C-alpha cells in the first residue's frame, strides 16, 4: 500500500461520477476506480428523463428527494457548462403521461389532484388539449397528465462532464481497474483492493450499479438485481414538436434530432442483448403513442442494466457497522434523475456528518428489517 486517499469511489457511472466530483470540489483526495470504461453501463444506456412526477407516485417517501433532484439540475447544469463547456443537452419542457384507456385516465386525474395538493405543478390535458400540444398523438390517447417542470438531459455527455469536472477539481480516475474487495479491519475501511494493488483509504463509496453486490468485504448482502432495459433510437419525426411521452412503461424521449424509444423491464441476468421480442414491444407501444414513428429510420438499438432494489428505491448512506463504508447504489429507473443529488448527499454525510434529507427510506438496514 503506497498511496492513501481520503475516499475511493467504486464505479464510473453517473452516481460515482457525481460523488467523486462533489468530494473533490471540497478539496478531498478522491480516487474513482472503474472496471471498464466510465459511462459504459446503465448511465450510458439511459433515456435521460428527469421525470419524478411520472416515475414516483404522490405519497412515496422518495418523492421530495426526487423533486429536489430535478431542481438541483437547474443549479448543476450552468455550473458544469461554465467549468467544462460540455453541452449536456438539458431541456426543460415537461413530460406527458398518456392515458390509453378510461382506467388510466381516472388514475392519472387522481395523480394530478394528489400532486397539486402537494404543491407540484400538474395538469390534466383532455384529448383536444393533448392533440394541440402533440399533434401526432395516437387515436387511443384519451388525455394526459402534464408535468410542466419535468426535464430531460443527455445522460452520456452529462456523466462525461461530471467526470471531467471531477478531474479538474483534482480527482484521479482510473479505468479498466476492477475492485475486488473493500478491505475492512477492526470495523473500519482501510483499503480498496483490485487484482493489481491495494489503495489505502479510510472511506469507500459503493457506486458499482448492478454489480455492487459482488464486491467482497461488504458486511451484508445487497439485494440489488440487474433489470434490463432495451432502447431503440430513430429520427425524430419532422413537424412533430419535441416532447416526452410516456405510456404503459414505454416512452418517447427527444434527443437532438432523434427520438429514444424505450424501454423494457426484464430479468435477464447480466445479458445486455437486444431481442426481437423486446424491441417489438417497444415499437408497438411507442407507435401507439405517436403513430408517425412507424415510418422513422432506426439508427441504433442497445440495452442497459438498471440496478434495482426490491422496493425500487436506492441505497444511500452509511453502513451502520463498518466505519467509512458508504452506499450510493440501487438507483433503479431513476439514477439519472437522482445521481447528481446522491453525490451531494454522500459528500455532506461524509464530510459534515449530516444531510437535510430524511434517508430512512433509502437506508441499507431496511432490507434486514423486511427479512
Ligand atoms: C434503458 C434504460 C433507461 C433508463 N432511463 C432513465 C431515465 O430516463 N431517467 C433516469 O433517471 N434513469 C434512467 N435509467 C436508470 C439509470 O440509468 C440508472 O439508475 C443509473 O445509470 C445508475 O447509475 P450507476 O452509476 O449507479 O450505475 P452504472 O451506470 O451501471 O455504473 C456502475 C459502474 O460501476 C462499474 N463497476 C461495476 N463493478 C465494478 C467493480 N468491481 N470495480 C469498479 N467498477 C465497477 C461498471 O462498469 C459501471 O461503469 C435508465 C436505465 C436504463 C437501463
């Protein structure tokens, strides 16, 4: 062991990148270790929706954090732009959750009422208003929940910008170096080990996405599973205003000149294949939302693995038994939304010993309690 770090972050996705940047910005000596290339897993595969009002129901304990995570982007994006010059493709413009039958329309109208009661902006657009906003909307659409404060971002360039900025703040980033073990001695983290060497540190942040449970040395099993999501990218239809459309877990998200069509939720182990069946479901569902998509050219298809916990909420915070062990993982369907604020939270906990967020719903101990 010849070098010592204040903190070693394990994993170069959005969560590891944001955490590394946040700690390095406060002058800490931080090392990020990435098994392959940064941004090569879920954080590179995602659709980039910042849509807490579609993804998190009113009443879910995660909602306040998810809303704050969306707001935090308004602060983060100009700062990253100023410091790195990278265009992270951040667009405000809202999102629409489309009702395709009467039951869905009733449920979405109830969500509008519940969200409005919480002080969030949400509106029910009947079919005519929806068609004025999105003229190509499919004939089955009865109306939609409009969340006007929702946004979207290019998750690939965003994560790259976070990493670039972390480096500018002095962090070290090493790729193609897989962590095998978090080394714990007398109840404290003392190092992080790879097949090549040991990196001495008093703090380790587990941010290895779907692979987090495989790290040796953790004092508990992490119930995080890979859930595959397939995506197709087509050209955005000329004449159709760009907008995020979401219906029955399938969505259309504009990205530059293109449209991202997603996504499946599949338990297929660590296989990142795209399949005929998966893509067929995506095309059928998204063409129902926006029929004009049927004529669009397919540019690319891919798949990524979401790190998903049994209750769909992330694991954020300290291990109660091992000093210096931190979890920032299991972000499921919302890691692009929640990744940047997770970095801020881990920084506050690690450096100041406190956060203003109630993280009970994200504590690692909740799984033991449920068992
Ligand atoms: C198809 C799809 C669409 C999505 N769309 C959205 C969306 O619109 N909005 C949203 O908010 N979220 C979305 N998500 C979810 C989001 O992408 C994830 O929650 C988020 O990227 C998780 O980030 P992460 O950094 O935890 O994991 P990852 O991005 O998977 O990064 C983990 C990193 O750890 C590395 N690693 C693993 N093991 C080791 C090891 N032993 N040593 C070192 N490094 C290791 C991996 O190589 C990887 O780079 C989507 C996900 C998918 C798959």
